[in-house]
C-alpha cells in the first residue's frame, strides 16, 4: 500500500509492503490477553529514524552541577535545560525515589502530553555509560567497560583510545570510526583486526600499512585498494622492502600527508567497489551487514534475523522493526538505544538490561510490564511512575491504548519536540542536517554552538609541519580548527601517540575530524542501479551519479580473487 508521509515538510510517498504489515501483525502486543494491533506507520522510513535519532545526544558534553549533591559533573544535558540531572552514581542509587514523581492517568487528555510532563520532571543521569566498569573515562558517553579513554562515544571495551566513535575492543587507537579489535591505528574507518596502520577504510587483518581501501590480510602496503594477502606493495604494485620504507618516510610531514590523501582519493576510483559492505548474509537489503538473515533496509548491524529498518544493531536482534542502536533483544518496535536482554519493547528510549513488555519508557532498567514510565529500576506494573496491581495495570493500559487511538498516538514514537536535547545536539543532525531556521520552522529546538566548551587558557602557537618538530609545549597551547575556527587542545597521551605513529598534529578539531570521517562513508540510503560489469540489477548505497565503479558481488569477487 502507498502512504504519504504525514510530515508537512516531507510529504514523500512511500511503500508499506506486505512484509511490513506482516511484521506489524507479528509484533502487535497482547494486553490483558487482547491483541492490540499496531497500525501502519504515518511517517516515511527516513522521518521515522530521524525522529528516533533526535532523542539521542552522544557527542556533546558540558559542565554542569549535580542537582542532588551539588557536585561538578560532566553531562550530555546542556546547562540551560531546566530538568534535574544527577551524577550517574547517584542516579542509579537509592538516594531518590522515581515514584515520588508519579502522575495519575488522565483519560481526558492526550497521553503524549502526560508522558511529556513526566519527562520534564524526572531527573536524568548525567551520562549514559557503564561507569561502574570504567576506569579514567570521565569524558565518554554511550560507552562502557573502557580504560584510559577520552572523547570516545558509542564504544565499549577499549583501552587508551581517544577521539573515536563506535569502536569496540580496541587498544591505542586515535581518530577511528566504527572499527573493532584493532590496535595502534589512526584515522581508520570500518576496519577489523588491524594493527599499526593509518588511513585505512573497509580493511580487515591489515598491519603496518597506510592508505588502504577494501584490503584484507595485507602488511606493509601503501596507497592500495582491493588487495588480498599482499606485502610490500605501493599503488597495488610490488616493491622492495627498502623502497617501501622510503615511500613511507615521505609521508611524515603535513604537506606530504595532504598530498597523499589527495592521491589516494584518485587511486580508489581506479578500482571497483562491491555494491554493499557485508559478509555472510542471506536475503538482506542494506549496507554494512554481517551474519544477517532476512533483513530489509538495515544498516551498520550484525546478527539480525527477520528484521526491518534497523540502524546500528550492536548485538543480535530477532523479529524487530524500526529501531536504532539496539542489541541482544527480540520483538522491538520503534525503539532507540535499547537491549541487553530486552523482549517486547515498544516506543522506548535508553532502556536496557532485562526489560520485558514495556511501552513508552525512558531510562528504565530491569523493568517489566510498564507503560509511560521514566527512570524506573527493578519495577513492574507501573504507569506514569505509579504502582498498580497486575489486574489494575492491564485494565488501565487497555483504556490508555484506546485513548491514544483517538488522538492518533498509538503506534507512533514520541515527537521530536519531546527530546531533552536541541536538534543540532543529536544524531539526527548528523544524518539529516538542517539549518537553524529549518529546525525552528518545524518547532524544534536549536542550540547555538552545542559543543562549545569553556574558553581554554594558554598561548596560541603555530603548529609545526611534522611531529619531529613538535615539542611538549603544544599541550599547553590553544589550537584553532582550520575549518570551524573553534579552539581545541592536544592532550599529552595524544601527542605521544602521534610521535609513535610518526604523523603530524592535526589542524582540525575533533568534531571536524569526526565529520570528515563520517563523510567517507556512504549514506544510509539505497538506489537501484546496474552492475557496471554485467548489468545485473543491484540495490546499493552508491548513488548513480557517484564516480566509483560499482560491481555486484559475483563480479567484484572475480576482480579481487
């Protein structure tokens, strides 16, 4: 069936397929032994994920005061937001009672208004981390089980890593994006099990290399693409060990490095690209998928089974639809940042660990049978943070669902206006960028310079061209991003890493470098086009006007093996 997106600024016509409807039917929950059908979505897939992303601020951190203890804290909630924010250790303690904020259900008002009131008054944790497992990781968010890490986000089980996004089980890595099980890597994007390398993308099991794309099992290679199990290659041609060392030494200065980046951008276009990134998949449509089966319009995920419209599934998901950053879960619909033993979750955000049968819940953990709750831990049969018996809960939830149907709320995620964060603080701005005026015209909040820190003190200096010329005093200086003009600093651990890797100090701030890395990846969107080798029809994240040569899987494998 065809549907027109309800958003006035979108109005795109999108398809709700029979498979979508079948998933909605399977996911429809039972309340008081009665099945409550989930209606077809009113928004297109892009507007649905945009709405979920607008709830999550991962990378903008601020100094503010804990509203419970008065201690100075680092938080992802801007100081101008009037809600209460507690230090994580206090938020997860018994020092406060979330039931004290409970509200009576008013069946004469839209339910979203009542949830919003609760969202406005219940305290929030300062960050979203596994702080009890962290060591020396004060400046991280959406991260856990890390040690000696600084400004890493959406990342777990890392050691001595800085300025990274979505890395896991990495050691001594700086400025990496969605990389796993790697060590001593710099500016690596979508890499697995790489070592001692810089400027790699879509590589696996490569070491002591620089400027590689789509390479596997390579060592001591430079400016190469689509190689398998090669050593001492430059621009896909074999060279002697001595010649390789000479080529590598030439890239020690910033000027030479920039020339290398420009040269590599041209080299990559000489080699074909596979239509999608992924391995060991069956019946999938999307990009960056691993070990998935029957997954449609899914991205940056692994171990999906019977899933649709999934983004960043970080652990196994089964029978889920329209979720972002969820894992170890079954039967989720319209959820964001949920998982770790979660089943039957609907329209919920930041809700983790042994959660079952929850609806419209936020920051709830170890909870069961809860509806419209915020900040609960180890509770069940609660509505708007008030306790009920099982019988009372089921009877009242049935009436709430009926109320929501009359207001067009049932089956819909909370609106962007419910977010505690300004639009341009959230992940939505990364994937659906808007101008300030566009956001305001939609009724969404905007925060000028959301990542601006307190002014740094110290002298401003001219950054040397090579790391050999860079002294320790740079860590006491203020640097200015060559693009955004925002101030940034170099920390001592970072400087030691650059020296070890023999790369110059960057002239761009972390936020700008992160944006540059994100721009290297394809958009989360598919186009139907044909393989440029055999003319087979393919659905690919490479737009038709892109300059790359795009092959289907069979033709690509013939090319590289």
